[in-house]
């Protein structure tokens, strides 16, 4: 996998890019470059074969139709399965998170997912829209998650995955847990450019990709201040 240059694949920007998902590729690339790693970002449309030899794959959010089509094409392509078998990092956001599981619902129809994570999604009583916050699994050693969510699905985790976070505001998977991770695969309902607001999460993905326990620190004063402010504000209003 990682040799001397970091390869990031933005998966299907023509289908899975509802809320500025390009931002996650940008954040990862700039944070890696500032540590001296050469970076290549590949944008692979859904009519192109997915290279199986990249270090990080970003699977973004999408409306039901593009989500179902994206899952079909990813299953038929097989590149993401090959990449995971070789140890690549995968970051899934919302629709991109749901389609990593065994199944999800789109426009009332049950659709097959990629079955890379032990989870499945159905529909909730109402759309979950708003701020999302949670305390991240202690084993990952990250500050609380702060984000925005917009999804109709609810996600149920099986025993092979761990929740990414315990919800302190918003809905996430099911009002209790948010997101999931196993190995170097991680999914979240924190929408769009989630890594801009959660730089420590971006660095976790980079550390997994390059195989180091630590990266040189960057000055994250402003993003940390925004993340902490939003987190404190939404938790205060969500749980009086
Ligand atoms: N279509 C999915 C849902 O509504 C995912 C939406 C999204 O990516 N924002 O649950």
C-alpha cells in the first residue's frame, strides 16, 4: 500500500457528492502535504474503473437515487473490495456510510450494500436534520465529533463493528450511537466535509493510511475553536 506518495480516491463525485464532499479530499491532501507527504487525488466517476491500489477512499453522501446507483456500480466494479482486502482506508459519509453495510433503503426499496461493514440501514420515523455531536470511541483517542446530519435512514450495527461515537446531540445511527468503524473502515452521518470540522479525525485516517502512530502537529486553533464552540452549543441545547 503506502510507499512514498499518498493516493486518495474520491469515489464517484458524479453521484456521491451532495454536500461538498470534495472538502474531505482537500483536507486530507493539505494535511498530508503540510507533513511533507506527496499526495495524488484521483476523482473516479461512476463510469470509470475504481483503482484498487490507493491508500484512502472517500465515499460521500447522496440522494436515494444516486446512492442506489452508486452501490450497484461499486458492487459490479469490485475495486473497493479489492482495496479493502489490501488494507486501504475507507471513509464513508451518510449515503457512502450506509452503502458500506449489507443493505439500505432507497426510495422505499431495499438495496444491497457492499457488505464491508457489519451494519444495515432502514428508514426512520422522520428525516434527521441538524447538528450532530458525540463522544468518540475512547480507543480512537479523538475529541468529540461535531457535525451536521441530513438523512432518512437509521443504521443498525452488528457485532463485528463498533460505534464511532455515543450521541450527545442529534440522531446519528439511532439516537444512541453514531457512525461505525472496523479496522481501517470508518463511516459517519456527519455530513459533507466532515473532516474540515474534525481535523483530528482527518489525522486518524492519515495515520492509518501511512502506518504511523503520530503525525507532526499542525496549528488547528481555528478549526478546533469552531468545533468546540459548535459542540458545546448543540449539546447545551440538546440536553438541558
Ligand atoms: N439517501 C440516504 C438517506 O436519506 C443518505 C442521505 C445523505 O447522504 N444525505 O438516508
